[in-house]
């Protein structure tokens, strides 16, 4: 095949709309007469609601209604139905929405929301995982046992455990007791962080008079939102119509179900008028879910030759008040805890624990930023103890495709990727052994690496489908359910279609109006887990085959050759045996019409669908086969550390990923660089801070610092390895999340390698690093201080 | 304190655009206590969205020409309070004659905000981290403050009372910022952030070498900035810079009482960073001098 | 309520506003200029940046009444400026956008920067663009796109 588009640098198909600001996001969609909603929220972390007085709120001019939790008796949740629409009977965190105001202007709604007065009876709050797990801890969810649970999850009623997952492979504990084993034992943690998607969650809902519900909402998984919405409301699925315009960033925040049920119910309440809810940034960071907080207690055993032979870990995810999606993050962090390594003995326990803090949900990386943080640092610490090089120790422990078995018992596929090659490219690019000296004597240079691997975490039947329609002029419209949030999958799908038919890319369009609409687009499970290109692309290839088949049938009658003899490629339909018999594809788009009007065949419309093959739920020991592809990658960094202030500046960054097949190099590079920037934020800056009552104090971009332009200090080098995945579309795998997973461990490893200090907790803020150096290596700081203050400069008297 | 602002809209108020100072002052008097001056609006609207303040009247002073000028007079350099951070950085006068302020202006929020942020608003915001206060203090600057009735001179060092509280009366406007040196001043400005836009410490230094005057002002370390001169720093003009920095750091260390504010940094770290920045600023200052 | 006059992307508009309405909302909700986005409503993200009388300002921190009689330019309006269109094209070519939510703000701001300083580079350029947050992390691509577009803003061009 000519590969006219595949592997090139193709901008996203909606780029011109983006640079002119004319792409419509949910945020931009409004109807005349739309009413605005605003939430009144809890000021206490845990309390019984004694009374809600809305009378003052109702007096505000323009207010139409005020609704409280008891008016909306629905339970929500994908994996665990632990959510209320609004707080019923008790509040579970500072920020828990208690009442919703609807008014004819946002100003009126905001004013009224402030006047809702809530009377509480305080309960003891559960603010840490440690407390939550104590026998006498108060319960965040007394009725945990009554919630609906998706197969494969294990909440423990009567406790604060929302899910406990166990992975057993070999005999980790026993091996760790053996003689002659080097043990590395540490506790690591990660704070809650914000997705920071620039477009805050917003929903425009219209509960129509015919009891169909239309939603225009900023989400990433239109079909999951539709299904969960219908399910919660007890409605047939097709009564809910989800319009999903492109999202202004999603990163997991917008998977599943958000505020749609609330806003739809409000619309019904106000006489079937459209209602819009837009979260402010502070609301986004106090009342809506964020990424879990994470604690890992790990014990790892290595043989003297560097073999990683046992890994035992307990993971605790601070899930906050609602754990709906986090139960699956806990499971995923657990079953993939062995990363890219072949470890014969693994025992992981991973649990999601309720606390009276902000709820949590999926976020880019889904359990992998969590489990790679301890794992990749463990490896470097073992290397130091063993006197090995971080590259070498990884090399001897990496899984061997086609041979190794993961801790889940799943075999590592032969076509899964080439982790050794990823490591070699990373090692060559970063050159760990060459570390230069900075000019200022109080600074130190450092280099570090991290490897990573990630598969989508999805149920065994997570399918996808696609439709390929030909238009009169031979242009092609592709329909998929893939939500667009900047990752560029629709563009990659367009490239695949153009390539397969051999028609110009401009003649292919993916998803009308850049929008997915659950009424007209075909189903896909979700746009999460880096599965979009793989799953929707696989479905699309089948749809393309189907369309080609239709064309071939028609052509066989026109050409008077057998169907098997007809070939559709390069923009033409031709006979293999009589290559001079050849016509443009476009002539078959609506069937073939002879000059006299006789028509053979009819409009071409291909359909295709995809489902994972032979995937299962994991059993009670975490054993089973539940993944479709794994993407390996590595991140390397070179840093400059200021020993006196603790500031870290990244000078160079390397990203290497085995993408299977690079469909669009521009988009992949964008993901690698962008993922690095996001990873950098998590590594150095980002952390939701809580006050003593568990309320988020830095719910804004002033106090919660995310990377800005000046943080682009690193010279970036990004590389792809292309080991084709046999069942991937053109050999491709996903890469959208992997790109941020290795950044934090690489930075921590660099610091560890250079200074010998260990930082087990993110973010590595200047103060934290300063304190760490001061506590662990005060002599470094003293030396640096001397170099700043102690150097002779001309006497002041001379001036 | 938290800066979380659930609201998107501003509370209701009436807007006045003042054409001249007299109008502005008489409006302030008329609505005393219920009115606020609007300059860049960057701090004011933030506080209003958070409903920390809910003024009924807003008096926009940006249209008052005399508040937008930078002049050299016999009093020194006179800066109108409505001069923006970008204008400060574009001004040759500021660049040459007020180096600490010139550098500080480039830190007053990001480049886009700097088109709006005014030096008067920056001073009056009363946040411990705002750059204008230490920068101007290091140059012994004073403010001309006026109400409808009277005019007074207020040293910048006496402006800040507490977080978001100044010693200005509610009917007063800063009408001029006066830097009493016309040239001969070298200086620097350093700042350090810790995973927040809020500074851990910022340090301004100014040296008037002809008169052997040395000033060091420090913001963000506590609610009120600290001010040092050659004598409080224990400076010995005949000693080496190395020895002087040592003396200065001792003096600074025993004077400052760093705070743990808004979880940006611990008191201990603030104190250390203040000293590191002071040392670096002094070193750079004398290297360049 | 009072009536103000704005020139928005070259067209003169009269619109009645409340004193407490910010330019952001008037542009988006009353004039339908939805290229102007918002992500923080308090001056921190820069997504609401517009050119007001030629200077980039954050429209969530600017009252509509303050803009009375002034000229507003936004990303859709820049399409008709030859140089800016080249800048937009450079963004497209370099993949300087992912979700695109921040893109209009970067377009107007970098247009302003290049108009006044077509030779800008390195740290200066980064500093000029530091008022806008891109969570997708397209800074590298934006940097390249803006540098590449400098040629269109130089005199000889
Ligand atoms: C994200 C972000 C980051 C920032 N980072 C920094 C930073 O690092 N360093 C820094 O210094 N600043 C920073 N700022 C800006 C700073 O916090 C203030 O917001 C700004 O300096 C205020 O200036 P303004 O002209 O907008 O004041 P306004 O908001 O207009 O006014 C502030 C206050 O001063 C009063 N006032 C204004 N002018 C006068 C006058 N002439 N006389 C009497 N009272 C007056 C007002 O009534 C109001 O109470 C940042 C702002 C933001 C949003
Ligand atoms: S919305 Fe205006 S700066 Fe964020
Ligand atoms: S492209 Fe998504 S925020 Fe910038």
C-alpha cells in the first residue's frame, strides 16, 4: 500500500475551527430561554441535614425553583451506585451539593444559591484513610450493602471499604523471607490532583414534553453517559439523546455520568424548559470529582544478580465521599502493579476507601501513575543497593513478549511491543552516565529514567462500532461513537479510511459537525483508557471491509468478473486479472449507473463492529485475561537542582513509546509532549490541599499551580518504536495516557541518583525537596551555602 | 484563607467613570464606605466574586489623565497610581532610575494581566506577595494620598496593616507614588514561588552608592514587608562582600518572623528562602555595581 | 442597564448591559462571540483574552462598561487579517492545539506579540505567552508555531 497519509504529520481535521475559535463546545451551546442552575453546597464534611430553608432563595428575583435531594430520589453510578443526585439526609464532604437553584439568569441563580440555608447536625468526619479503616470509624456510607455493584467489585458493607482487590501470583511473602535477598521496603504516596480540563463540566438539558431527554454536555463517553443516565432514571436507553460536542479537555473527568441527571431533572421540574449548569473553577475543584489520593506500602525482593523476584504491596486509594469510578482505579492499580516486569511472585492488595473528602474518579493513566510511582522508584533503589545501573536492572527484569506471564496469569503476547527496544532507545538518548556540572556551584545536575506499560482497563465486552457512508460524489462519511477531546482520534480514523480507500483525506469526514450524537452515531463503550483508536479503529476497518464488499459485488456485475477478482484500493475499483478494467470508486458510491440509466447495486454503507476477544473478569486472586493491548514506554529526564531553594528545572526530557504503528506522527508527538507537561505538573506542583475539616483550600489556578509556558524548560526528544500489534488497526495501539505516567518517577529517580535522597511523596515542590535534602543530606546544603556566601568578591569599600 | 470563588458573576453595583480627580474624590466622599476605586480590577473583581467585599459603587479612575503619568520632578520620580505594569516596564525613566520597580513590575501577574494591573492597585491589594510594596520600599518611596478634604504623605512602609488591609481611609485615593531619588540608584529584585502563584519570598535591594545608602526590603515573608538599611543590616563598607552578606543574613535572620500563610510555604522555609534571596540579591547588586 | 457601543471584529455593536456584567459575558452571551472561552472567571487562566484597543486583556476581569467606545478583536476576527491568518495556519501546521479550548486566546495574544515584536524568541516569547494555561500541554507546538509565523510579521513581508 502506498501509505499516503498513514505515518505522516496530519493536523487534526477540526484545526481551522479551533484556531478561529468557531468550534462549538458544550459551553458555547445555548437556546433562547435557557434557565441557569447553581448549586448550594455543604459547609461541613459530615453531618445530618436537619433542615433546608429555601424561602430566602425563592425570593430572589428571577428564581424559578429550588430543589433538594429528597425531590430527586435516584441513585447513580457505573461500578457502584453510591451517588445521590443531591445530598439526601446527610452531607458527605465540604462541597457536597445540597440544593439546586434554577433562575432566569446566572446572576440570580448565584445570588439565590447563597441564600439557601442549611441546618446541620455535625457527625464525626472521616478525613484520612487510616482513620477510615479503624474498627470504630464512622461510616461514610451506612447503606453500602444496598448499593448495586458491577461484577468484579467487592465493597465491604459495614466498613469504609468501597472495593478491595487482591492479586496473587506465586508466593511473594514466603520468598521475601528467604535468605540472600535484597529487600527494598518503602511507603509512597500521591495527593489528590485535579484533572484541570480547561472547559469545566457543563450540561444543557432539555427534558422534552414527550419525555425524551436531550443533553448537550461536555463529556468524553457519550454512550456511557446515555446508558447510565437512562439506567438511573429507569428509562429505555433511547429516550436519552446525548449530544457530545468536542470537549475542552477531559482527562477522565468526563467519563461516565456527571451532572446530567440533575440538570435533566431540573428541566423537567421547571416545565420542560432547557436548563444549563456550568461549574465555576472553584466548584469544579470542590464539588466535582478529582483524582484519588494514594498510599502504597511496598516490599520488594531482588536476587543479588538483580532479578526482581518478589513484590508485595498494599495500595490504599483515598476515594473521598463517592468511589463510583475509583473502585475500578483501585482494581486496575492492583492488577497491573507489576508494570513492565516479569516478577515471579506478586501479592497486591488494593483498596478504595471512603473518606469525607471530595469524591474521586478516573484520571488519565487510571491507576498507573499510582502504581508506577512506587514500582519504578523501587527498581532504582534496588539498583543502588546492588551497585547496578538503572538501565541494566530494568533490562534483566523486563517481560519477554511471547514468553513471560503477567501476575494476572495472562501471557505477554508476542506482538505486544518491544520493551527492550524502548529501554535501549531511552538509555541511548538519556546517557545516564554523563552528567555535566552546572555553572553555579550550588546547583547539581541529575538524570533519571522510568519505564511504564499500560493497557486499557475495561469490561470484557467493551465494544465499538462504526459506519462508513458513501456520498453521491464518492466522498466518505465515517460515523463512530468516539468522543473528541483533543486527542485527535477522529483524525486518525479519517486517515485510516482515506488510506484504505485510497482517496484524498479531504474527502473523508468523521462525525458530523465534529459532534457525537447517540441517536445517529454508532455505539462505542467509552472514550477512555487510550482505547479509542484501537477499538473504534478496529470497528472502522470492518466497516470499510463491508463497504468494499458492497462495491466489489456491484463491480463484479459491471466488470463481469467474479467478486474475488475485484479489488478496491488506491481510489479505484479494478479487476486483479484484467487490470485495465478499472473505474474510480466514486462511480460505485450510489451503485453503478450505465449511460442508459440502468443501475446496478445501491448506495454503499458499510458497518463494522468490534469486541475484545476472549476477555474475562478477573477471579478472586486477580487471575484472568482482561486486556486487549499494552503500550510500553519510557521517560527520561535531565534536571538541574538548586540545593539551596529546592527548585528543580528540567533541562531535557526523552519520551519513547511503542505505538505499534504511528498513524499520525503530529498527533503522537503532541501527545508525548503534552503528556510530559501534564506529568510535570503532577510531579512538581499539583496537589489539592485540605483544611483541617477536609475542605479543599486551593480550588483555583492561583493556589493550584498547573504548568504554564515558562515551565517548558526542557528540550524535548520524542521517539516512537513501531512493533505492530497484529489485531490493532494497521498495527496501532493507544498512547494517550501512557505519556504522563513515567514523568514523576523519572524525576524522583533523577533526584535520588544525584543526591541520594528519597522523596516518596508528590509533588516535589521546592520546599519539599529543600526539606528532604536538609533532613537526609544536610552536608550537601551546607556545601552549597558556602559556595553562595563564601566566595570572595571585591571588598565593598572599593565602590 | 482560601481563594475559592464559587461565583461566576459579580454582585450588583453602579459604575462611575471619573474624568478628573476632583470628581473621583467627591464620589468617594459621597458614597463613603460603600464605594471602591477601580483601577485594573484584577484584585477588586476577584474579591467581589468571592463576595469578600460587596461595594455598591465602583469609581473607575483609569480615565484620569494625571494619574497615568510618570514624571521626573524635583521631588524625584513621580508615578501615577494608574500606570500599568506594562507601562512601568516600557518606561525608560523607570528602567534607568528605579531598577527594583522595573524588575518587580515584570512579576506583577502574567504578561496579559500586566496590561491591566496598576501600580496603585498592586500596592493597595494588601496581599503579602504583591511586588510593588517591597520594590518601592527599597527606594524609600512615599505616597501622596488624597481625600476630598485633605492630602497627606504616607511612606510606603506604613501602608500595609494586615492582609488586604491598608492604612488608607475609605475616602482616600493614592494620587502619586514618589521615589525620592533621581538617578544614581542601582538595584535588583528576586522572587521565589513554591507550586503556587503566591510568592514564598520576594526581595528588593537598592544601592545608592554615592551616599553609601543600602536598602533591602522583603515581601511575602510576613503580612507586612520588612525593611532594612545599611545600619540595620549591620553593613560594614570596609569589609568584604562575603563578610557583609554574613552580617546581613544574621541581622535578617534575627529580625524576620516568617509566617506560614495559605499553605504556600512553612515559616521555616520562608525564612530560609528570604535569606537565600537576600544573599543572591546582594551578591548580584555588588557584582553589578 | 445602559447602552454601550463596541466595535467587535470591525462591526459596530450597540448592546445594553448591566454595570456588573463583564466583557466576557457580554461578548459570549449577548453578542455570540463564543471564541472567547473561560476556565476560571478570575484572571488566572487567560482563556478569555481579547484584544481591547489592541492590547490583550482578560475579559473576565474587565467590565463591559469599561469597554464602551472601544475596539474588541477576537480569534474569529483575526481570520480576515492576512498575517494573523498565516499565524493561524502555522498553529494548524504545527499541531499547536489539542482540545482547542485555549487556542483562540493563544492566537490573539501571539498575534499581539508578533505585531509589536516580530523578532521575539526564547524566554521572552515564553514570558509573553505565560498568561494562558493549556492543560493539554501544547506549549512546545505553540512555541514552534509562533516562531515560525514571525516571518509574516516582519516589515519586508
Ligand atoms: C493569577 C494572578 C497572579 C498574580 N500574580 C501576582 C504577583 O505575582 N505579584 C503581584 O504583585 N501581583 C500579582 N497579581 C496581581 C495582584 O494580585 C493584584 O491583583 C493587582 O496588582 C491589582 O492591581 P489592579 O490595578 O488590578 O487593582 P484593582 O483590583 O483595581 O484594585 C485593588 C484594590 O486597590 C484599590 N485601589 C486601586 N487603585 C487605588 C488607588 N489609586 N488608591 C486607592 N485605592 C486603590 C481598589 O479599590 C481595590 O481595593 C496577580 C493576579 C492574578 C490574577
Ligand atoms: S476566565 Fe478570564 S482569565 Fe480565566
Ligand atoms: S489545547 Fe486543550 S487546553 Fe490547550
